[in-house]
């Protein structure tokens, strides 16, 4: 089996999560109006694999020596489900979130759900996080739909297509000052700064409602959206208030968690919030959205929530804190030290602090406006979502967010029984209440 390159520390971490608890693989769901034929999709998948060498790979070796290798078999897990129930996709997606990838054989799998009565299909892909992120899997779905649309329209596609390069390790594309010895020093400074904030602020998180071994935890998800009118109004209000949609989303979720903690008698909590960051245009060379790779990181900000906290001021504070973290390059530092940070988790996941206490209260991955076509020949993309499996980490209020066709969609992913569905539903209700209230009236 032909080896391609070793996995980076971050990529190795994702493989460990996949093996430990079916976690952090990226599930992407497209709702498509029109009939997608199995034959067209199979041909489109072959073209996609030809174009993206990562999709032809598996992972071989032992921890510390994992390598990407070209898989020996051409077989790819591909399932077609014919369903009468238009909502069966939610159960299928849930199954995908809780099923690890057999990475020694393949790094992605596909499910096509056909609802003949409603003339609707759902395309669901599960992709190893070592080779993908939300942005690249959405681009991949658009590419597959483009091929399917052309095939079903009778167009003859070329037998061979240009192949994108297999990206080097993300760390090798970091700015020079975040590589080598200097990168390690900056990483250690980030650790010291983060430890000081933890000691000084003592940030609070949602408590674990039940503590069970990692293998007994499951991932669940609640899907929500806000309509195009409110989505547009929120964007406009953010401009007026001199903040970002990311700042507003974080503010709403932080206030929702603070409201939850207030019910337990906790006042004026300090809360941590992780905002995920697209690295593609921060790398050298710059990487386009069409390239498969795990090219996202995160920065943590901390905020004290009081009775007098104003929504829009909090949103501006989040924006400013994110900007300062980005200027320090903290999104590179966490990836530089990824392996060291998660060593204890990999050795004994059931007794790791990272799995038994949430490091931060809120996490938000918002990729903003999705710039892909709506029409693909006879097919029309109505909605697209992405989310990582999150079964291993409890106690976090986490959402992935994207805007498509002027509508903002939310996927609230959580670990059960660490946090209950009832609790998450209450947090979501408060989040949307804060968002809509601040957008409509400007009141906190």
C-alpha cells in the first residue's frame, strides 16, 4: 500500500477521536429538490475521488506513526435508502454522528436518501476530520451535485479530471514565526496566558448532568433555523452596532448559559467561548475552499456576564477579543501544541479532565454565507448543513452555523447523557430569544 505522508499532530488527534468515541468526524447534509439517480451519483463519486486524493486514502500505522496511504480496495461504503418519511434523514444523520469510520479501509462514506413521493433527496456524507472541515465538505457536496446534474442532463463528462494536490501538513503552511522552535515558544506563551486567565477568572461551565465512560456517550443534535427576514435584519443590525454576526451569536449563547447558571444561584459568572477560525487565507500558500483538509482552528475569549450586561456591548467585546487573539496568532498556537494538550486524553480518556469537565461553556463555528450554486441541472439545492460528531465532550453549548439562500441554519450538537436534550432545548430557546429581541428592538 503506497504511503503518502505522515499525519500531523492535529490529524493524529482526529484519528484518535475517531477510534475512541466516533467523535469529530464531519457530517454534511444536503437537501435536494429533484430526483438524483444512483447511477449518476456513483459516477459523480468516482470523479470526486479522482479529483481529491484524500478520498482515495486510508490511515495505517500506530499512534505517533500514522500515515495516509492509498487504500487497496476501490470499495466505498455507499448506501441508498428509499423512504416514505421525509424526516428519516434526521435518524440517518444521527446514526452517522455516532458511527466511527473504519479508517484503515476508507476515510469517508455516503448515504443517499430518496423520497420519491416528495421529489426530494438527502445526500449525507461522513468525512474524517483529518482530511476535511465544514468549508471543504460543503464545497465537495457542490462539486458532486454539479457532476450529477450534468450527467442527468445528458452531458458527457471527461473520463479523467484534473487532480488537486494532497495538501501538506497544516503546520508546514503556518506563518514562519509559528513554525519550529519559535512556534513552540509562542505556543508555550499561549499556554501560560490561558492558564493565568483560568486561574484569575475561574470561568464557569455547564455542569455534567451524568458522568459515564466515554464509550457510553452518544452524540445528539437539534436542528434550527431563522428565516431570511430575520437573518437579513440580524446582519444589518450587526453592521449598525459595529460588531459581527459571530459576536452576536456568541453573545446570545453566552447569555443563555448565564441564564441557565442563574437558576442554580450562580451570579455574575465568567464564561469562556471558543470561536472557530478558517485558516485557509492565513496560510502560505493560501488554500482554496475546494481543497480537502482540516484547516480550521479556534480562539478562546472570556467574558463576565452580569445583570447589567448589554447584548450589543457583549457582542462588540467578543469581536474585539477575537481580533486580539487572531493578532497574537493563538489559532496557530493551539494546533502547534495539539498533541501535548491531548496526550492524557488518548492514554486514559475516561479519566481525562478534558472529557470530564468542559473547558469552555460555549463553542460557535459560523462559516457565514455559503457561496455555492443553487441549481445543478434538474437538481436544486434547498439546504445544506455541516457538523462534527461531538459525543466525547460533555457540558458544552455548541453550534455550527451557516447562511444559505439568505436563511441562517443552526445545528446544536451535544453529548448525552452529559447534557440532556431538555437542557439544550432551554438554552436554544433563550438563545433565539436574545437574538430576536436584540435584532428587533436593540434591547439587551
